[in-house]
C-alpha cells in the first residue's frame, strides 16, 4: 500500500505544555500530530484547543493504545470512537505501535515488546488488517524502542517489521530515533536495519531525543564518550526528553535521501523547553529535510545539481 | 494458553504485580518458569536480566504520573497526613484491578473507585475505635477523615472540566412555573460530609469544617470548572429541575421533601438563585416545546 501524502515537510507533536502559546502564535508548521486518546470523549478546553488547531494546521493522528501486538481482542468501542475522531480531524492516515499494551483487559499504558517470531507475523498482521478496516483510513505501524527480547527472536527486528507490513499491507511510521536507540542498545548496524525495512511503505517519520541511563539501577547519566564501549554499563531510554541526537539527524538525512519528501515529526514529551527552542529544532530538522529531499530529487531525476526547481515545475 | 499469551501475561505481572520485582530480581529464571515461559524464550529474556525492572518502572511511572497530576492536591494532603498511603493504594490497585481504560486521563477515576471504599472503611473503623486513631502500624497510617470527600471533589473538578461537549440545547422560551428549565452542561450536584470546597488549596495542613455541603459543580463558558455552594433546599430544587421536572413542581416537591413551607422567602430565594445561575451561564431558559 503506497500512500499519496498531501502532507509533507516537518511537523510538531502538539502538547498541553505549550498549546496555548502555539495557538496564539500560530507558527508555520507543515502539520501537527495529536494522540486521539488525549481528545476522544473530552470536551471543554481540550476540545476547543483541538478546534483551533484544526483551523491552523493539517492534523495527523498517532495512537497509543491499539495494542496491535496484543492477545486481547481489539477494543471495538475504542476503534469506533477512533473512526469518528479521524473523520472529524480529517487525518489522512493513522499510526499506532507495533507492540502490545493490554493484557487480560488491563491497559498497561506503555509500549511493550513482542517477540520477532514467524507465528507473530501472521497473527499481528491479521489484527492490523482488522483495525485498518475498522478505522476507515490507512493505518501505519511504528517500530518501537524496546529494551529486551521477550522471546527467542527468529528474525531481526527489521525483518519482522518488513514482514508484518507486507502481510498486513499497511504503512510504516518510521521512527528514526527508535531505530537508532535499538541499534545502539543491542549493537547492530542501523544502516543495515534501514536497508531491510520497507522504505517504500513509509508514510511518516518520527524523530525525538533520548537519554542515557545506567544499566540495572537506571539512574540518569551522561552520554558516554565512546558509544561502542557503553553496552553493559549504560543504555538509552527513549524518553522524548532531549534534543534530537546528531546521529539521529544524520540517519534521518540518509533515510530521507532514499524515501524522498516524507513528512517528519518532532516528538517531545518530557523536559519540554520553551516553544522558541522547540521551533528552532523544527527549523534545524527542516534544513536536514530540504537538503535530503533535494538530493533525492537529483538522484531520482538523474539531473545535475541546480536542476531541482526545473524538475519540480 | 499460547506462547504469546504466556509471555504477555508474564510481562503484565512483572509490571503490575505487587511483589513481582522482588521475585524476579531474586530468581528471574524461576519467575519465568512459574509463568510457563518456554525455555528458549526464557533464554532470550535472561540475556537482559535487569530490563524487566525497567519496564516495570516505565509502566508504573506513566500511571502514577497521571494520578499525581490529576489528584495533585489530594496527593499532597495524603503525603502530609499519611505518608506513603497513596503509593500503597496505587500498588494495590495495580495488583488487584489495574487500569481498564484506554485513556490515561481516566486512570485516576479508576483508582479512586478502588480506593474510596477502602479508605472509607478504614476511616469508619478508626472512628468506631476498632483501630487506633493514630497509626495502627507502619503499614496503616491514620487517614484524615475528610480525605475521600476531598479527593472526590478534586477529581470531579477535573472530570467536569473535560466532560464531552454537550449537544445543542432545545428551543428556548421564557422561564415560567409550568415549564421545565434548560441548563448548560456539564454540571453535577454533589453532597459531602465535610466542607472540602472551603479548604485553601495551598495549605496541606488545613482541615475542612465538618458540616454537610451541597455543591453545584459546573463548567463555565471559558471552560473553567466552577463550584457553587447551595443551601439544602436550593440543591433539592435544582436536582428536580435537572431531572426535567417543571419549575413549579420542582419547588413544591423540594419543599415537601425538606419540610419547608413554600412561602415568599422561598420564592424570593429561588428567583435569586435562578437569576444567579442565568448570569453564570448555567440556566439557559425554559423548554419551548
């Protein structure tokens, strides 16, 4: 399933911490992303803020609790509410995570890993197809950060992502930070990872910051000087609480050169800085985005540098 | 159970089980075996022996974080009066029931539904003398007797503030005694044994006066939650009006229920109340049909 993205460029995840200020200032953003769970069934100030945001920017939605990898039945009430919400916000696609977050009717409110097994591919793909049918818009799955293998892996994470996308015929919400975090924590080649996942299915990308913690007692620490020697002593947790790391931006750039102009979103959920600082980070990502997409255009058109504008026309 | 079910059951237990951390810290292989995790999967988990603890922390951080944010004032008072009590109650809630809602913001409501009857029972036992009024051991500090009322009002302030947008009101007419009245939503009348609405928010040691209060909790046009203290008779009238009874019948029934004559004083008081509610945007008018 290939998506025709009308939304492109760099967007920002809308958060309560700065929603009043951003709605007042209305900075130029390609789009904003919201989590339906924060708005469904909610009125008052939150609902009014959503209405105002919809007047200013295109909205894309990113869910948290679909539990696509779960063994509990998909929640039909949630999916019905979500479908109505997607109709209201006119989100061109919806994304959620390749993980589980419920068990036995209990919602764990975290993105928990599933094993990379052949039997899981078909099981999870079937759930994705049914969820996609229920919500009425294309569904994209996000690769999550994970910190342990919850079962003997029968393939790599990238192979698992690729097979699930293929079997479900769904989109990929490519989280570049998660890919880098997992590769660094487990010690694999992130570029090989990127060569394995189906980049032609990417509908959107995420970038975010992360933090380093000591192994075992999980105390916030400093980024190690030599990452290759950090394993076993330090690990990364995907906190969304820091600036995007230089390596993640570089990986984003390399990936965008291959995908072309896919929309990219900056996520920030903890230690949220003043809005001007966040917007400056959006602009830095836009520079990366523009540079990479121009290179992609040159490569795909086979024309020399400087011919992008003509090619666009 | 399938292998997937066993793995997910094990992780859920590791995250929410009361004593799970001590158990898997002491013997991870035994913990995995007890949950029926096949040996080859257990081997993969044992390769990162400390990471299960990380997931437990992440999961619990999310849940406790939203409870601390939405029940912020209740939490501060519990910490001042009965340190550790909220954490112990959260532990019990996660272990015995767990969140059922896909909306993180609704977890504090689920927690309070679990905690309120348990706290009330302890407060009753303490006041009956079956437990010491002081702490009955390190595990069971004395609870302030007004804490459940306080927590319920704080939660209601949040839930009224975020309640779904109401449908458009029906056609309106001028207020008259034979017509039902139309009010804005969301709103609710609640009754507490303690005047918890009068406690200064920033003084965790302040105690409410012990007297019954009837409160109208509503959302104003600027989406702020407002609290209006009512007389018992005003609350009785409004409850009937909110249920759709006409103004005249509501006043007659409420006066009968409260043993109060329907005299000029009541009529004047009701007129003032309705005028006030009109100014607050709560009373919209009377039903036209």
